């Protein structure tokens, strides 16, 4: 059935959930406002947006080690109170997010963190790939913008599908638990470590520096 923009707006004002979450809730419940509100509450999405302005300064620095010590993740995940931070559900979420980072190797937390030059470079790659398609430049721009969505999904933690349940995004996991515990939850920062990563490049760079130094000394 068709869901009107007014219904979505009304549900958002009533529940405090995001626009896309409200639209999904109405779709899942055939436009029934009360059922959609219940659906959002069950998913932990209701009132999540209303907590967006609060400060999440508690939480945990958590870690995950994989493959017998060959790969590891260190992440800071925040909530509003020490009580929630020590809870089993929050600790379980921390482990799941570390597992996600370890498995899916995101480069940023959200698309807002992606540098503008990286976005522009990606867009130009897509446009170049379609250069022989014969499509007008403005159409190529729109197609490239659409392809960037997939780039964000692959590289931004919050937009990635959860490795244990690919249809659920990491952002949804945060919203769901946020609704259950009644606090704002955020991923503040993370680092992913792979044993030996970058060593070969460092050796090559050092060798190049030595070679250049030798060449310079000969010139003198």
C-alpha cells in the first residue's frame, strides 16, 4: 500500500523515531498508526531521535582479538550512564561491534567522517567508468551519486550490514538497544590491527630512502 508523507511525519512526531524507520514501520503494519508505534517500540527505535542531543560520556573501551592474535580491534563505545555501561546488553553490543570492525574492516564510523577529497575521487572513478555510455553529464553525476551509497555501505561502520544478521545495519543495533535502555549510544572511535600490515611497504620505503641517500652522496 502507499504510505503518505503526512503519515510518516505524524508517526515521527508521535514516536520520535527517524523518518525512514517510521516509513518502514507503517509499511510493515499496513499503515496502522498504533501498530506502527508498537512496532517501533519493539524494535527499540521509538524516541531514539529525541535522545540525539544528549551527551554520551560514559561507556567502555573494549577489544576483540581474532585468529589467534593475528587480528584485533580496540573501540570506544559510549552511553549516558555507568549503570548502562556495566550492563550485559551494552557489553554484548560492544563485542558485536568489535566483531563487525574486525570482520568488515570499515574505514570510518559514518559517511560524515569521509573526507571530501575521497568522496570526490570515488565519484570521478564512477564517472570515468561510464564515460563511453553516451549519457549526458548531469545523468552521469546522478548515477555516480547513487553508486556512492554503496561505497558508504561498504566503508562506514554504521551503514554496514551486521555480520551476524546482514539485513540489520549497525546503526539499527545501536537504535534498538538505545530504545531498550533509554539512553543515547554512540561509537566514538576505533582502530583495527592486522599483524604485519604495512611492514612490507615500510621496508620498501626505507630501501628507497637509502638508495636516494646513496645517490645524493655520489652527486656530492
